[in-house]
C-alpha cells in the first residue's frame, strides 16, 4: 500500500492531505468482485437511512461482515 502526501490548494491556505494512492490486489483480502459487492451493500445501507453522514465506516463494516457470513 503506497501512501502519498498530496497538497490541495485552498483559496487561503494549502491543506496537506494524506491518502492511499492505491492498494495492490495482492494486499487486499478480497477480490475486486467482492469489494464491489461490499461497496454496493454499504451504499444501500446508507440509502436506507437517507444518506445521514457519519455512518460510512459502520455501513462498510456491516457489509463486510455480511460478506464473510456468506
């Protein structure tokens, strides 16, 4: 996993942002298809509660747990 420091220019100050540039397939425990299904499930969880912010990680973890049970 490569981390990359990116500076996003704000109108007043530059804001340093640390992010994940990419995750090699060999590092992920899920295939691309499984990740797609987890993301879709997390999306529908967010949709069901009206996209209320602050629950993104919870949605993902619940979707991931459901995938593990299958």
